[in-house]
């Protein structure tokens, strides 16, 4: 065919292929428009999973009569007017494509009223053909109704799934949007049945209740709040305790300047912060908000705006990882007001037995017990008759059960401590601190190791020589598809050098930096800690047990062992009373 100009209607339908994947895409775009309009209350009504009807009603600023037709024109927007605006866009929408794209593949009705308007104005679009604006009855704000999605593009309609599946995608996006803006009221109905009612949450407790409504009571009960600002980057939100973990990364929500995004750099940063408090193969849960200069974020990286690009991803990675790591340091008895719960049966079945049960050498046991005995040579501990404020978080030991658990009493009730898991964390943190204090020590390989790699990997190694040297790896390019490793961190001299290098390259390619060296060193130290910790069936005196409890309260991340298992939990007096039917 000869080159020809495409008609506007076809251009909009092509754009709809990028913006409108399914009903959930429509809901996302329209609700984001409502948020940009300053709405404080948003009502979303869906019929038949969104295939028959989607209605979004808000109380925002509305659209003037003179602009209501223009709102349905391609590349018409009130949110940017220059390249400078685009490079520092702060609104959720800015392309001016959503409304005309949706109108080209559905029957659309738009009714809107501004705060100072005498009446509302309504316009209709059928497959992209617009009617003239006409007066209508409507309060301040905007209502958009979408009927018969993809009625004129049957090929697209055939790709839609069942009503239940499509609505599940709608619900997922509404929940994400409700998490991003807790101060705004959201209501979602399906087939005239209310599915979600989320009132505006302007206090910390109300926001926690919204978290519970969307992410579940278990997460809300097992999360801690984080708020930190560093170098113009503010991070806030909720992170789940390490003992609350998932088999999939399905409860990880990131919001960058209020926009819901999926970003590998951010996900990698959080995963690194949880590196030695989670089981391998398990995923943390979190709801995190990142606020920064919009000029440092490219929101124009994806047609549907699901992804963003950062101008300085490496610095951002460091800030996020450090902020979450600092918050996790306080996951110890008394560090926060959340008590870790034992793992669920589902967690046990998925993780298997991860504790290392191989026996240490007899000399190692003797050294450990000798060190442990010295811990007990402390001044006499306060008696339980002391004031409640003098009772430490883990209370005071009263007995040892089956040579495995320490039973203690605090102001809440009964404390149960896994003595091996607890001492393992204490030992591990001491080893880490000692290793960190010595800084990175490198050791030349007696026989340098040559490794075959892809040409792209060899190029990456050449470009990242400084980064690799900072990790303790001295690597030279030996040819187009080969490299030679000459030095490694001394702690890892006996590790699999080739696998380590390939893992580092994978991280550099994905996130721009790597923590594999640090992680591998931590794994080695964790194994040492496990083999030099007090074992099961070791009888301890009350003084020794109390010494362990006090060290737990002073040790970072002591709520869980190096493998992610909880080290302690509490059975409150009210729970014991219910167990024995007291008060009935």
C-alpha cells in the first residue's frame, strides 16, 4: 500500500491497544484522573467484571463546558504544557491519551460540573463519535460511564477472561490506589454489591485500619511503621516482620510520588535489607511510599505508566536498602511494640526444615559454653516484685523446657524463647560486627581463574571495574568472551568463584549494583554462628538463661534467627485465661 495518513479514529484505537488492556486498565486511568482533579471521595461501580459497565464518580474540580469536548481529544491535557513540565511531572496522568483511547473502543458518557458552574455538562461518545455538550443534573465533580467495552473490536473482546477474573484485576488496582492515597475515600461495588468501603484515613490508627482492610489483619498486626528522609529522598510506610513472609512477592506495594509502580531497583533494595532475616525462597511483605524530586524520576517510561526510571538508581538503592535495614535492626525484644508470631503451618511446609542440625566439634561446644558461662557472671537481676517499669521486655527466666525452650515471665504473661535460635542470632551479629570492623580484606588467587562469559558480560565487567574492585573482586578481561579473576575477598577464598561472579553480573545487569559478596560473606558467618551456638538438650542455669534474655534485648534483629525463624513469642495472661476458661 502507499504511505497514507491514518484516520484519527484508528489512531485512537491503536493507542487503546497500549493503554486499555482490560477493564482494570480503564478503572486505573479514570481513577487516576479523579485523583489528579483533587477528589476526596471516589465511587467505582462495576457490572459484569467491567465488560458491561464501569462508572467512576468523584467530587473533584470538574471540567468546564468549554473544555469538555477537548478532554476527549487526543493529546489534550491540563497537566503539562512544555518539555520542562514533562521532565518533572507530578501528576498521575499527563499524556492526554486515556479518555480518547477508551472512547474509541467503548460507549462513553462524561458528565462534569465545576465548583462555580451553574449546571453540569454532559457529552457522549460512541466508538469515538462525539455528541455536542448538553446541560445535565450533577453535583460538583465528574462521572464517567463506560458501556460495552470492546464492542466494536471483537478481536480484543475475545481476549477478555471470565467475569470473576476481570473483576479480580479491577479490585487489585482499586486496592493499590486506595493504599496510595489513604486520605481519600474509596468505594467499590460489583453487580450492585459493595465489595470495598474504605473511608478517608487521616490518622495513623485509621491508616493502619485501611492497611488491615486491604492487606489483611495478619499483616497489620505483624508490621512496623517506617519513616525516614535522607538526601532529599523520603521513605515511609509499613514493612512486615521477617516472621510474616510470603511464598510469592504478591504483597509488595511501591508508590513513587503517589504513583503505583513495579521497579526492579526498589524491589532489589528491600530484598537486600531482608537478606539475613528471611528463609531462602521466601518474600517480605510491605507497603512503601517513596517521595522525591519529580525531576529525578522519568514517569514516561511505559505506555501504561506501570514502570519508572530513576536518574540515580544506585543512590536510591542505597538509601532504600539502608532505611529498611535500620528499621529491621529494631526487630528485637523491646525494639517495637509488635510481638513476633510463630510460623504458620503453610510456612513450615513451604520452607522445610532450614535449621542446621549438624553437630559442632567438642572444642567448639566447650568454647561456647565457657563464653556462655561468663555471660551469667552478671550482677544479680531485679526481682519480679519490682515495679513494672523495671521488668525487661523478655522478663525473667523461670524454667527450661525439654532442653530447648526457655520459659520466662514478663508483665504480659508467658515468654517462650528458642534458646538455640536466639543465641545463634547473638553470635551472628557479633561475628558480622567483627568482620565489618576489619573492613574488606582481599586475597590474590594462587592460580587466577579464567571464566568464559558472553561478550555482553565481558563488556559489563570492563565498564564496572571500579564497582567490582569495591566488592573485593579484581577481574581483568582476557579476551572477547573470557575474563580472569585475580583477587577475591579473603572470607570467600574457598567459595565457587565462577558462580559468585555470574551472580554479581546478574545483579549489575538488573539493578545496577550487587550485594552478592556481602551476602555470601554473611552466609559463611551465619554457618559459623550456627555451629558455635548453644545446642538443644544443654541444661542452663537460671542465671545463664537470664543472661541470654538480656543479650537478646540488646542484639539487633534478635526477633528471628539467621534463617528467619522466630526466636521468641508471648502467650498473654488473657490468652491463658481463655485456655483455662477463667472468668466464665
